[in-house]
C-alpha cells in the first residue's frame, strides 16, 4: 500500500514538473544545460553553493541562469550587481513567493522577504528614518562601531600571522555592532551571541537556493518530518523567544527623550 502511494506521489510530482517545464516562459541567458525536469538540481552543490556559482560565472559570464526543478533562476555577478540593486533597484525589488519565506517571516510581515508594495515602502521609510539618528553620512556610524571593530582587529593581530578560523569572532563582532545600533549597547551575553550565530546558520540552510526547495512545491511534506521544516521551526521558536526577552527589557529601561538605538526610536 505504501509503495503504491509513493509511486502515485512521484507520478504527480513528475507531472507537475512536466507541466511547469512546458508552460513556463524561458530566459535565453547562458548557463549549465542541466537534466530534463530536474534542471541543475542534481549537480548543485548545496554545501558549497558560492563556490559552485563562482565556477559557473567563470564559465558563462557575469549573468547566467540555472534551473532548479523547472524554475529558471538568473544569477548576477560583478559590476552588474550595482546596476541591478542600485541604479535599477525598483525593477529588481520584487521577491518570489516561497512557502519557506512565508513560514520564516510569519507570512512575510518583514522588511527583507516582503514583496514590493505600499506597505513595504512604508517599512523601508521607517527603517531609513531610524538610521538617520546616526547622521546623514557613514562617519558617525563608523565611529559608533569603531570599538568592536578594533577589538576584532586585536584578535587577528594576536594570532601573529598564525592560521585560524575567524568565523566565530566575525559573528561576535557583527552581532555586537548590530545590537549596539538596535539597543544602544553591544550584547555581552555569550549564550545569546552563540544562539544568534546558530540562528543565522540555520536560516541560511533553510532558505538556501536548493536546500528545502521541495517544500516550495509540496508544502505538505512538512507533516512528514522534513528536515528543513524542522530547522525553520527551530529558527522561528528561538527567534521569538529572544524577542520576547529583549523587547520588554528595552521598554522597561526606556527614558523619554533619550534615544539609545533604533528600538527606542521605534518605541517612541
């Protein structure tokens, strides 16, 4: 019985891929050929996706396409990134609809994954206004972050040119800078810093280009112990627990007229 059900599901899956392959508009950008229906999914290196992309860029140029399960994805590299994201930012401001991003952001109520809309423009305007408390240029922001950057550079200097893995130290430096700008003081709780670093790695795994792609096509797989969905659940639960701890503390210590960081500015 289970075998018949599995064969039926695979047949439906293949049928969906065939329909998508035949009906979806194609792009004529160069790129690796791939397999029928599966595209480049079988040759895509999930763990080293950036290395894989760099190899393809060297072979096909700064603009190339890959295909994952019937969906064309255009990859842009080099100086064209500036043109796409800055000069033509409005043209490239849209976001694809994905089940994974919906679950992570609780139905895309955020500033990163939400598609361009009047509400999204309002969120961005609020975020930009909050950053203006640090001045109109980058000089003051650099001054605010100088302490943490110097601390990181000291760690590097203390290694005296000996090889080491800087990943954990980079995470700590960046997290302290972000929390400094959000709350007005750098985070010192080592457990929270470690948790944030773990969350970053978890979300990178969960919403990557190929990992968990099956959930975007078959969301019901989350009910059958899908590993990527478990990672998403861990991310959402842990993130909300951190927010529930940080925000009340920030509210309780807020002084009217005294803005320590962006959170104070938003609360006012």
